[in-house]
C-alpha cells in the first residue's frame, strides 16, 4: 500500500467502522431480526407488516417489482438478500427450474392445508414443494354496461368497430395473445408457429380500435369512461366498479386465464425459518381476508372466506364462480417458443 501517515489511519478507521456495521447487520440477520420481502407494489398492508413485526420481534424490509420479468431479471442479475417473493404461477415454474427457490417445510405451514381445492395441486408444483398460492383470479373483460348494453360473451367484442378508441388491452404479450388464441379455439400456451402468426394477424387488424395497451391504471380508464371495454385482471375491474357502478366483468365463453401469485422462499435466503413463518402468517384466515378486502383479489386460503365481506365474495371479478373453472387455463412456460411470441409482439407494437 502507498498510503502514508494520516491517510492510512483514516483508511483503517473507515474499514474498521464499516466492518463493525457489517458485523452488526450480519449478526442481526443471523439472529433473524430482519426479513426482506420482495413483492408487487402495494401488495401488503403496512398494518399487517407491523403485526408480524410485533409478534416475532423482527423488522420487515419491503422492496418491490412491477413485473414478473423484472423479478427474474433482478434475481438472475445477482440480487441477493431477499427472503420471500411473490412470482406469478408461470414465473414460479421458471424460478423452480432455474434453482432459485428453496424447498418448503410443510410441517411449518399449517395454514397451507386449507387452500382452495383447485389450487392444491398446481401443474408446475403439485405437492407444494416450492410454492404456496397466495392470491388468485381470472383474466376477462371489464365493460361499462351503460354503453355496452348487450353483455358481451365472447372475446370477439374486442374487435367490434363500434367501440373504436374505447378499448384497452393488457400490455402483456402472453395475455394479449392468449385472448386471441382462445377466440381462435386454440390454447394460450400453443407452440405452433402458424397459430402464433395467425394470432398476430388478428391483433394487427384490431390495433386501430385499441386506445391503449395498459397493464396499470386501466381501472382508471374504465372508471373515467375513457374506455368501455378493458381486457384485464378481475381485481382492477372490481376497483373500477367502486367509482362507476355500471362496470361489469365477464370471462368470455371461449375461456380465459386462471392465475395465482405464489409465495416462495428464495434459495439464497439466510433466514429460511423466519421466511416460512412469514408465509404462514400471510395465509392466516383473518390476515388473508384482510388482504383480499384491501386488494380486491381472491385469497388462496379457503378458510379465509368466512371473514371476507359478502360484497367481495359475491363479485365474480374478485371471486370467480367455481363452475367457471373448467373454461380456464393456466399460463405455462412455452420454452423456446417464447422467442416467437417476443417477435410477434414486437412486430405488433411497432406496426
């Protein structure tokens, strides 16, 4: 080293202080005093976090992501220190395949024993070895019944020229292609290049009718009357209903997406026991019910239903009727075919 005199002393002092802080942080984490939760924006109420902190004498640090792709990119990019995160079903499958997720100890997750029947055996993790469903719902169409007087029953309404400039579509390539593929009588998970190209052609025909491709704030577009038909997740449509009572929600007869956001413990977590306790806490019936009421998404825990207000349980945009399930499809990882979807989506958006 070429540092002399006072510079060397200051350098050593700085290193000593940094090391002390680092040791305190490590010691705190090793003693399970801090939990790092990586989740969707506004996905857990601060009062629920405070309750968990009080119970366990810990501090919960929350960091957020805006898409499944962002979540994966951060983890693949080397982001560490997170304990619990909330990927959607198809992304949970990818993370499991890539070895990013830790195995769960089912004996420490008693609240996972009362999941909704249709969520107990997810196609990518049928024994809940890695992922526990947290919130679930469907993708369909929100519409303003004061304008769209005949209740739509098909995805075809999103191609109706009468509503030009009053239609929004999700800014999500798999969901947008999923809607048109279902309209065509195909699976939203097709890997057939000809079907993907045919779907793109139909979306190009539709594009001049679309006001916006929006995955955020389309509830506001519906509530304000800027759009009268919105392709989207049921929860935001339910929020639009609060401001505009004429809003309705439907899953078309051709079927739609069944989705679940899942709670997982990251393999890199140094606090796996605390992380497991946190997941079990979020699934507690009354905690889960408060989350469902706040976010207007259905809780995966069937035992939460008695604590959920009837206005939420009876809203099909939030709690889909169970007889709808046979018409729904899980989004799955399409592997190398994703490149075809990427290319078709880029061509659609650039056209």
